[in-house]
C-alpha cells in the first residue's frame, strides 16, 4: 500500500530543491542565487528513516545511500580507497570480489555501485508515494550492504591509524592493482580482524535480543523478501532473488547466530539491519567515512525532490556532485545570515546613538560612524596622555617648594621627592 515516506531499501531519483530551501527567507538576492544553481538528478536508496511518519509533518528526514557508475573517482581523503563500494546486480565486478546487491529487479543501469563513502541526510517532502512504481532492496540485501559499510569503516580506521603511527598508508587511493591489495593494507587488516569480528558479534547479539523482544508483533506478520502489497509478482519473474529472511521467532529457536558472515546475512532480519545502522550511524560512519552532515539546523538539511521512477534519470552521475550542491546552498544560506546579522547590528547601533543622515533622513553607514567614533576616542586618549597626572603635579610642586626654601638642604629635598615617588608606586 502507498506510504507517506518511502520505505527502507527503496531506490529514488533525487534532486536538490535549492529554491524551496531558501523560499522562507524572502530574500531576492538569495532566491536568485539558489535559482541559478541548476541541481542535477542522482540515484540513491533510503538507508534509514530518521523520523516517524506523521501526516502533519511537511518533511521527513531520511539517510540516503547514493549510487554511482563505476568505481568512485573522488575521495574524502587518502584513507578512502576506490574499492569501498558494493556492486549492484547485474554488475558483478569488484576489486575485492564482493558479492553484489540484488534489487527486486535488475538495476536499470550497467556498472553501478553503492558508494559507501557518500551518504547524506535529506528532507523528503511528505506525500503519498506509490510503492508499486519503485525498485527496492530486500531486507537481506540491505543487511548485506550494512555489513560491507561497517567493514569499510574498520578498514579506513586501520589505514588512518597506520599512517599516524608511521607505518604508511594507501598512497595509490584510486590506482588498484588487480593482483592483490597493498602489503600495508593487508597487514593492518589482519591485525584488526579480531576486533572487527568481536564488534560484529556484539551487534548481532544485540539484534537477536531486539528481535526476541518484538517477536509477538513480528510473528503476526513475518518478514519476507517479496514486494510490498500492491506489487504484481509476475513483474518480478525471471529476476534473480535472494533467499527469504528467517523470521526473528524462528531465528531465536535456531540458537546462537553462526559466525560465518554469509550465514549471518541470510539469518538476520530487519532488526539486525536496524541495529547495524544504529551502530554505524552513532559511532563511526557519519562522523568518519561518510560525508559531513550539515548539522541539526533544519534550514541547512538538504530539501530534495524525489521520484520512485528511475526511468526519469538520463545518466548516473557521480554522487559527489550532490554533496557539492549541498555545500553550495549551505554557503549561500550562511552568507545570507551573516548579512542579516550585520544589518541588524547596524540598525541597533544607529537607533542607540540616534544618527541619521539629515539630507535624506536615511540611516548613515555604521562602518563610517564607528570609524569616526574610534578616531575621536584616539584623539581624547592622546590629549589625556599629554596632560600631567595628579601625582606628577604634586611631586613637582613639593620639589619647587623645597628648593625655594633656603633652610632646607639638598638631602631633605631628595627625601621629599623620593617619598612622593614611593607613595605613587605603593598606590599603584
């Protein structure tokens, strides 16, 4: 049935709505700059829904995992090699021979990958989205992608720690040798494998516990890899499909989760996928490997237009371009806010001092006013510095009286002057 927010795993055609992001500011200059951006269409799937679906909410924040064609050609830094991605069926090529992700139907574009280094939180407008029009990843495939994303996080940490400790790093970030990985990366990964396996087991155990607590609700509607209600299953015939997910209640009776990674992917349900997303989001991914998020300010969280029809996309663009567009609109908004703050400060200063231009009644420029004010202040300080201080005047007067008095000796004169100086120094 249709939903007001696309479900997790649904692929979307995404375009940044730069004009709508700045419309509420009601500034002609800002609106003109946003209109001139000309955002492009990109592809990604909903990796996580960060807000509960409420009809009265104008937008909902979701985390998007972006798709690119070919291996990534741009990197956040030298510790993010080009193989930090996952192929999408029918593409099967990967430098590390990673298993491909299998959507509900074969992906309509060739040689495509899920870029683990490009994810972004966006605001999706609340509307009724016909799910039957969409291409989606089943739950097992989302969990598989989560596993590879976590693995890349640990790989990047190992490469970075190796460089900081003087062991070197992956210098050829995007030049991959088809034979083997670099020796330094292999050494770092072998040393870190035990820690990664232990962390994965903790995540899986927590996921089993969460699934067991929700077994009453889940048992009434067991998970499966089939299309959502309303989708014609005949349209999916002939496509390769992953095996069904074992419901959490059955999974609990099977005992401990197997340590083999492939078995773990096929036996862990949506609870595990959510737990892995929570683990990666709150610990490493969004602050380390994934692109920087704009922050909690709702004005700078990207507002996007979406469509479930990937046929609207003419070419698969590098998703790093979307991050460039986001950075540009955020910079425009920040510049507008700085301009607003300066104008507000100008009006406040002018009202406080009552300075207006007598010729036309308009407010004078605050910069020139502040410059003249500082100039007058400097003049007053110079005049004060040329005026003798009180203690200096008293010392000179005492010395003059002592010299004019013939009964006082030179020694007494010096004593009086020295006493005056000591008094001044003590008072200071």
